[in-house]
C-alpha cells in the first residue's frame, strides 16, 4: 500500500513531465472517446480522465426517491432467491470508441503503429464510467451493452462514481453523496440491456476504506450491496464482481471481512471479486490471493474472481513504483477461459497505454507508454 505522501510526489512529477511531453501530444496521445477513459489506479486511488460529451439518446429515467441506506429495499423481478448465473460464454467485446483505436486510426504512418495495433488495439478492454453524469449514463451504458449484444460478445463495464472514491485524494470525484450514487446506479443498471455483461463494480471502493469512519464505511458497504442487487436485478445475465484490491495490499482475511459487509458473499448481489485493477502483480500471485479471499469470504461455492492482466507481464516493480513504471509489459490476453478453478476471467480493465500521470497526462492514452508495454 502506497502512503498518501506518494500522491503529493506524483502530482509534482506530473507537473514536471507535462512540459517535456507537450511537443509530442499531437502524435503520442489520443483524444478522449465518447465514454470515460479508465482512470489510473495505483495501489491506491485513480485519476479519471475528463468526461467526454454524452451520446445523444432518449432521456434517462428520473432518480428514485432517497431511501434509508441500511434498509433500502432492492428492486427485484422475483422474491425467490436468485441462483448464480452460469459461467459467461463467448468472446469479450471490443468497444469501437476506444482511445487506442482512435490513435491507431489517426496514426497509420507512425512507426509504432503495427505493434500497438496488433498487440493492444485488437484486444477487448473494459469501458469505464468515471464521471457523475446521471442524465446521460443510461444511454452511454446502453451504447456499450447493445454493441456487445449485437455481435454476441460480452462487454466489461466499470461503474466508478462512489463518493470519496479515493478518500479525497488525487482522484476525488464521483457522486455528491450516497443517495445520489444510489440513483446513479439505478440509471446505470437501466442501460445494461438483456445480454451478457461483466460489471467490475467500483475499483478501490472496498480495499481502500481505512480513511472512513466506522459509520461511513458501513454506509458505503450498504450502498455497494444495494448496487450489486440493483445491477443483478436489471438482467439475469449480468455478472457483478466486487473490489478485492490486490495481492500486495490487504491481508485476505481483512479484505474478505470488508467484502462480506459489502454484499460480495451474497448471490443476490455478487458473482465474486476482482483484483489487480490498474496494477502490476503477477497473475500467479493474484490467483493465489483471490482464492484465499474467496475461501475467507464464504458464500456460495460458485463465487469466482476476475483478474486485471493488462500490465502485469513482468510483475510489480520491486521498489513499489506505481506511476507508469518502466520495464512493465502486457500480461495475459483477455479471456473467459482461464483454465484455473474459481478464476472466471482475465480482463484488461485498465487499457494498456493509458498513463498514470508520469508518461503523459493522467488517464490519457500515450503511445510511447503503450509501445513500451507491447514491445517489452
């Protein structure tokens, strides 16, 4: 776990490197797509890139009235106990409004083009919703999920708007309060459609809660549990995974205790856990860690884990560096067939090449960084 002081150093480092990159931005960085770019999640908080304009479409439904957080009834299509959905089959969805695809389309003459196009742009990656935009989120989610359904492929979406999502640090933002977040999740869920979809629910939201008071932590966990129920009630084909941090962070028993409070052991809310989002720990370390967390978590035997393998090909730096560290490389390609028990998928949750803030502006696709990851 990186100390809060690291964030201050990171902010200074970003300011120092931006001038050096200024003359290369035209060829090195892609414009933001129509959906939020994935933020930089170090061992701790993320840096969302600026939200892009919303896509046009029908108006989103009005938020539901504020309800008591700890006793909020969950919308449900049935009062009977939900069974865990079957293992997701088929191929993962590559969303066309990706910053790496935007770079590839506009830089055909760049000498790095072939490597970035073949090793990164051709792979499916998650789509982040990192801004609080309740009026447009339904249509934006639907644009992604309907695109996947039309091709018979499985999109991965990342809601990232929990209040205080990095304890007020470098990635502060999200919904103004938990009532607003609950309403935003309702609107997010309304865009899921009826096809298969994987939801990576709120990176950092469980692993990074030590800064919260006991009461605030309980309220957040209740809201996350509600979010899981709402998402799974929206479509029986949604798979929802909760934040387990990564193998270099909290002990498995501690993480499992928090996850249990957040609803991750309940099949009505959860299909399991995710780990290593935007981090670098090896797949082998994450597999072992996730199994220990799942064992401590309890719940149905079918609960599984998904692992972000986007930048973990060389493992985590020995010195703990998190901001675009050198010497990293791509990890395993995204797949729904891992061959590992209790490991449901390897995903690219963080798009390889999106900077943490040291190789380019935070949250932007930076070709030099992408090329280094893909050619190492």
